[in-house]
């Protein structure tokens, strides 16, 4: 009887661990657009530089409404010319482990929340190229470089759907508007369908070259503070 009881307890424990692992989202290395063949397998070469941002989006705190969608922004400072930038976002982010993430407002208070949203992301470049220009960037011109809705490369959401997002953008040096220069960028995010954005998220920006000094914040003031 004691043996049977121990087996039952072990089964319950294994089931609980299994359920926990199913709920935890596992994030693979962030691969660049460069591919390398290793034997019969072709793999993406990971970005050398990856900056992570953990945040929380709440209804009613959006930055702008565009085409009927509620957009939120994370501002990004890129300190040097880059050949490529990768951007990926997943929601929720409470169980994801990241190295030295920038923690945005509201994340700590909501990191255990089960809320999440269908991510839709854009990478935008501004007409601001100097630190001094950031404070007066309210009238800056923004150019959308790339966008993504769903990516099969990303972990599935708790619903089982592949609704997390990933994009890679290679600099177009022949086009001044589409080149990845030093300057102010922003990550725009919303949901694919019209509705509320609610939940934690992880946003990561990757580069194939080292870019010391990349910082991210959901406000321009916060961005400037990190650059000091």
C-alpha cells in the first residue's frame, strides 16, 4: 500500500512539472538572416548583440490609434550604423528567462498575470540622428521599415496559436530613408485584430555586430536617462 501511495505521489508530481513546462514558453537563440550549413542541417547564425525589454501593456495606455488599432511604442536608440536589425516579441513573458533585461514600468506588478495578446510589431526609424534631437522629437518623421504579425519561429502562445512575432530588416544603404543609421527608432506594437492590448511581453532587438549603447524605453524621457 505504501509503495502504491509513493507511485501515486510521484505521478502527481510529474504531471504538475509537465503542466508547468507546457505553460512555460521556451525561447530559442535569436537567429539572424545569415544561414550556415552544419552537415545536413541549415541553421541561422545567432545575433551577436541582443537587448531585451520586459514590459506590460494595459488598456487605455496606448500611444496612438492608427487605422483603428491601438498602438504602443518602445523607443530605441541605436548608437551606430548596423547592417541588420532583428526584432521579436512574445506575450506573455512572465516565465521567460532573459539575460540583463531592461524592465519597463508595470512589469514587476503584473509579471504573474495570465493575460496576453496577439502581437503585431513594426520597426520604425525617425528623422532624429543625435541625442540632442531626442527631446524635441515630437514632430519627427517616422518611416516604417518592416512589420510582422505571426511567426512560426516563435514559441506558441498559451492558446496553442503561433501569434508571436518576429522580423529581420537588412539595411538598404542605397536608400537614405531605409538605411540603418545611428539614431532614434521605435518599436510599435498592437494586436492583429481591433481590440484591447493587455498583458506582459518580451521584446528583443538583435544585431549581427556589437552595438554597445543600445537602450530601450517606453518613454523618450526614460530613453534619455539610460543614455546619461
